[in-house]
C-alpha cells in the first residue's frame, strides 16, 4: 500500500476482457501488468484515466486476479471502470493514475455481492475524484507499457 504521498500510474493498451463486466453493469478497460507485485499490491482504487486524445475520466480501478471468478489462479491485471462513460476503448492506449486505496480484493460468494461492492467503489471514486481534480494530477513521465510507476504527490 502506498503512503499518503504517493500516486501509482500505469500506461497500457486496452485488451478485450471476457465481457462479464458489461453483464454486471460495470464494463472495464483491461490492461495487462508486467510482473511487478512489489510496486503496487492488489486492491481497489479511486483514480483517473487519460485517453489517447488527452481526455481525463474519473475511474474505479481494480488491480488483482478477480478471485470471485478465478480463485487465486487468475493472472494479474488492471481493470478500470470509467465513470459516466459509454464507448469502446479496445486497443486504445490508456494512462491510469491510482490515487486512493479503497479496499482489498475479495472473493465474493455471488455476482450480487460483487455488484454491491462495485456500487460502493464507484461512489467512493466519484467522491475522491471530485475532491482531487484531474488538472492536479502529477506528470506520469514515460512509463513503459504495463509498467507501474510510483509518483510523489505534487
Ligand atoms: C472497481 C472494481 C472493483 C473490483 N473488485 C473486485 C473484487 O473485489 N473481487 C473480484 O473478484 N473482482 C473484482 N473486480 C473485477 C471484476 O470481477 C471484473 O471486472 C469482472 O469480472 C469483469 O471482468 P471482465 O472485464 O474481464 O469482463 C473489480 C472490478 C472493478 C472495476
């Protein structure tokens, strides 16, 4: 977990997920992570995503292995659910800032329980992004695709 001073930032190309997110009502842009468990741990975050055209959109972000569906065997990925956004991000390069750690990953016993948690995450992400505008984000520098970088808060 970061200390309060830190942001994490990841840049990556959006891969196609298994479309379950759409069924749950929370579509996600999925980004593969290089094997860097020591930089950012698994968890759920409030943050911002920047599209290729420079637009910044508030996001609720999951880093982990989707234990509800894959036990401990899933591969580790970053999934960003963009708030108030509809559209296709497939293949686009996205930069994602992780600003506030909201909770740990959990294995839920039903899709309904996961959906309840996702609703809370979205509300928390909306509150955090309202208080931490996109214009104040630290410069991401030039992370390699899939690489997680730790940034000092400006
Ligand atoms: C904000 C957020 C929090 C999440 N938290 C969890 C979690 O605690 N446990 C879990 O198994 N999956 C979690 N997920 C991942 C969902 O299981 C995943 O997005 C869903 O299965 C859809 O996968 P897909 O994008 O491959 O279709 C989270 C996703 C988001 C966007």
